C-alpha cells in the first residue's frame, strides 16, 4: 500500500500555514485511534467515497487527513488543521 500525493496536492500542502508534510500525514495514519468517516456531501462526492479522520502527529499537531482509498493505495486529497466543527464531528462519530 502506497501513499500517493499528486504534485498539485503537494503544492497545496506546502502553502498551508503552517505547511503540512508527507511525514506528518504518515504519522497521523500511524497514530489514528478513531474510525474513518465518509464525506458524502454532493460537492465532494468521489468514487470510491472520500474518507477522512483526525489524528495527531508525533509532536501533537492535530490534522484532518482527507483521502481516497483506491486499488490498495491511499490517494491524499488534503490535510490541514481541523476547525472546531470538524473536531466536534470527529469526537462524536469518529
């Protein structure tokens, strides 16, 4: 299973404040304790369904990681610091 990040997504992650690295995303996958949630909103609908979770990096930074599982690989769509609403949703359902 490979973690795939397109050049466009790499640029988007690098421009976040603070930037998000591939290592931080890998740490979040390793440190995840909750469930994977599905994003079924019409404007974000993908096939297969987009999944997301919130987890901490090894240094305690919380990230929301958004990805698509496809053919045994993980395609990263985005990763960023979650807002209060996302934290609330994940605390309740994740």
